[in-house]
C-alpha cells in the first residue's frame, strides 16, 4: 500500500476496516430515558473541567435501541448523560456508555471519544412496561422500567423534541500515544442533525442501579426519579468538533514549543 491508499482507509484494521466513513444515519432509533436526581458531589466528580454541572443535580440514564444504523448495523446501548454548561452554554456530557456491538464501540471511541465499553444492554416491551436492562460480566447493573406510552408528547411538541435532541453533546476523548502518554486529550462536541421525531411519550418510571467495579453506573446514585421519556426518531450523527484541548499549552514535540495548531487559546472552534 502506498501513502495515498493508506490515507483513504476509513478505520483500522486496513485489511477489513471496523467501520466505513460517515456521516451515519439512524432509522427508528428508540430511546428510554429516565431522569433522576443524584448526589451533587458525585456529579461534580464525574464531570471534567471546564464543564460545569448545570446545578439541577439531574442525571439522565438512557437505553437506546438502534435497529438500522448506517455503517454500524443493529445494536443497543445504555449509559449516563449529565446536563452541564460550557462557558454558559447548555450541553449534555456523556459520562458512561455500554454497547453490544464492536463497530460502533470502535468508531465511537476513535472519532468522537464516546466512553464506550462492551456489555449486554437490552430495550424491550414486556406487557405494559417498557424495560431496559444492562448486564456487565454476567451481572445485572441497571434496570429501568416505564409505563408504556402513557402520555403522547407529539401533540404540539414535535419541533421542541427535535430541538432538544439536537442539543450540543460533549465527550471526553483520550487517545494514548505509542509511549502510553495522551496524544489526544479533548472535549469533543457534536450535534445530531436531520432529526425526525416519529413518536414521543412520557410516563412514570423507576430505575435501579447496582454497584459494579467495571460498570460504575451506581456511582451516580438514584436519589429521586423525576420521570421517563420514550422516543422514536430518525437522525444523523455527523462528525464532531474540538471544544477544548487539554494538551494545547503543554504538548511538546522533540523539544520544540507546542504544536502550531495549538498555540491559540484552549478553545478550538472548527466546525464539525
């Protein structure tokens, strides 16, 4: 392979790339989101600076079923999202994610810095109950239940739901160099686009989290459940943009000063 051929490879390994080039379109993506209040100190410990928790002590626990995902296939994920602010701008920080499929794990970590690990999440309808479960290493670590389609949210609220789903999302991306030290340490932002809401419901919900050393979702304990949201949507996941570069003022190569691209302030605002 020559240089030109190498630079056209979308992902590793070269002989059989783990995922193709994006952007990535999702059809009939289904969400179960349980909103709950947690411990303020635990939330602060989970949020990287310069992000700030939004002060509501709120955490979103999500189960997402993705039956038709361009480039990634059919999979399910589960994880924790924390409402925050960045320089006064409302954002959502993704703190933990657990998936059952290798291509979106590899692509999510390598491109956007999603904190993805392999596990067994499920989102199903059991009788009159929308049910999400997460198993890690053979142990149940999360159980969410919601009354099935109790209150329709689409009547007059469809555009608001689409706008809410398009809110800026932020990940902490850390990639080590060959010496084990970080070569990339960034906050990466992205916004879902082309969002088409197909269904939206609210209803009563419950959430049970079990302590586990390798899936520490219970480190953000449930103090009070606020409610559940059930959504079905088509959307596009575009590429991201660097919001904050932790190495911008400290990266040194061969005794030289910081890389020229990082001599500006820590915020980088290139479009994704």
